[in-house]
C-alpha cells in the first residue's frame, strides 16, 4: 500500500536535515566569518549554501529564511563543539553512507552532476567535500542532542497536564483515521506468461543493439510511468536504495551504451543501458515490464478470496488466522493482516494516505465489515488481489486523552524535548565563546540569548 500524503510527523527541535554547503562568490562578504561558537565558525557562504539546498528541495522561501538558517547553524555549532569536548565520536562509514544517499538525492533533483556544479558554482569534489564536513558536524550535533535527551521519559500525569494546559482552540484537530487489515493473494503466472514478457524485452534489446533509441523505446514500452517519461533514465545514484539484482546488473556494464541481459528484480523484468559512471555514482536507463494476469487467473484469484471471506463470515475461522494461513503478503500476514503506516509506524491511516483503489473500497465499509475481492497493487507496483477489513474507524475530531493518547504523548515529549534543549543551549551560551557579526544582529532569533 502506498502513502500519498504525510501523516503527523514528529519533529525534532533541531532540524538537522540539511548541512552547510559553501558556495563560491566573487564577493568578499560571501566568504567572511559571520559567527564563532566555541571552536566552530560560520561563514556567510554556509548560510547561502544551506539556503540553496532548501530552495532545491522546494521549501517555502520566507523573508526571514536566512536568519532561521543562521540560528539553526548557531545551535548545531554549539552542539557539535560540546560533542568534541565530551569526546563523542562519529563512525566514518556512517558519514560515507549518508554522503552517498544525500548525493544521489541532490543529483536527482538537479538532473545531473553538471547541473549541480552550475547550481553551487563549484566542482563535484568541492561540493562533496563540503557535504562530508557538514555531515560529520551534523552527526556530532545529533550525538550530542541524543546525550542530552537520552533520559527523557514521559509519565501519564505529564501527558494529562500538557493536555489540560491547551486552550480549546489549540487542541489539535485529528483527521478521520482507519485501521485496515488485508488478506492478499498474488496471481500465479504460468511459464508461458513470463516467457511472453521476457520475449518482448528480448525483441526490444535486439532493436536497441541494431541501433534503435533506448530512450524512445522506454517512453513507448516501459511500465514505470515516472521513468518512461524521462526515457527510462534514473539519474545518478549509488548502490543504496536500489534492488540488489538491479545494482549488480547495471554495475556489470562496462561502456557507455552497453545494454544488459534481462534482469529479474522484486519489481519485474528489466533491460538496462549504461549512461555514465562517476566514482561511486552511476546513471542508467531501464525498461521494465511485468506479467499481466489473464482473465482466467483474475477469476480464479477473486474466487479464492471470495471463499476465504465466506468462511470468515460463517465463523469457521477468524480473520487473524485466515490472514496467517491464506495471505501471501509477508509483511502483514503475521499480525492479522494489519497495515503499518510507514510515515510514523502506527497502524492508523488518514483516508487520503491510502492507495486510490483501496480508498474507493474502504470508504464504503463500516468497522468489522469485509470487502468484496478487488484488484490492487503492492508496494512494488505489482498486481495483487485482496480483501480488506476495517478494524477501527474514527471521525475527524479534536484530540482527547481517551482516543488519542499516543499522539498526545508524543506532543508532550516534543514539548519537553524543546524545554530541555532550550535550557541546555542557554546554559552553554553563558559559558561558551560566542561572536556574531553585527550585520546579522538584525535577525529576530527564536532564542534572544544569542545576542546577549
């Protein structure tokens, strides 16, 4: 089941999802140190680099964005500086792993590495070096923050006290949420159907080897809409986050334009063409095809699910045991088919987070009712057939202690976290060397103690 919009996401006090990235400029001011916190300095170019990253991510550009970034960096520097004093360490392998995934995301957003160089006005190695240094400092700050917060615990009385202090208008509005369980059947594919898919890909591969454009054929035949619109091009990426069989096949290609044999992955069957390798990054194109269930297979799958639903309704087996015995979805069959929301790992979904075809079925169900069998897709876009049941359903409402305790507990923890971090920061400001260039004194900091 795919998530199409984010459920409530717990926020850390320190938004450390970006790292300072220096940008070149002809102006002397851009390279000037604008703050010193302990033994850490902040340059104007650090602020400008982070600003560019926010803009690349499509974040709303507020008038005070650069001042907010400046305060983020001040806090990060204070945390990182104290981490070094306390001899906290960072695993180099973790930094390199983070660098690889961050780089892949940035290249994907820019389009290619050349565009990234133009955007930051630096070469690849300089950009990566800035990222590596920033990620190291970010991880130090994260480790320090973890040390500060590691003993925080929230008691029921604190949750109640937090809730009772909220004014009527500030009590969060909870959207309607559902707990959904499913029993899933994958359609069986005959060797003949799989052979047809493989033959189609072999025919396309031959056309490409004979001179046809891989890009054009991907647009026409690839079954992944996002990739087919770009001629199957994936953009530069590392080895992480990609199916292992796909990675093995694309990295085995030696020369630009080489085309792989047919590759089977968890997503389907592919042919891959190498565009370019750059160090630990690779860019390739692919065409993906998947077997399609025949009318006979569809009818058989639906009939099987209909029989399962009927024996549950007749009381011959309960839902949880039926999910365990009959569901072919390994992620849910062991917990009664109950879906887990990947945005917060709860079992609650807002209706607009459900796959559209699932929503169209679920919206007409009442708690405890079992749907008729229907066709859907799994998290790898493969065709599946399923029946679903609503375990619980809530209407939109203001949060309350009875129905939304876990949600309010997290809000209470967030509030306590902010209090503890703010207290720590203010204490360290008093005992640390802080210099802020007077030209940035106009920033309306959330914590006014920075300017004391």
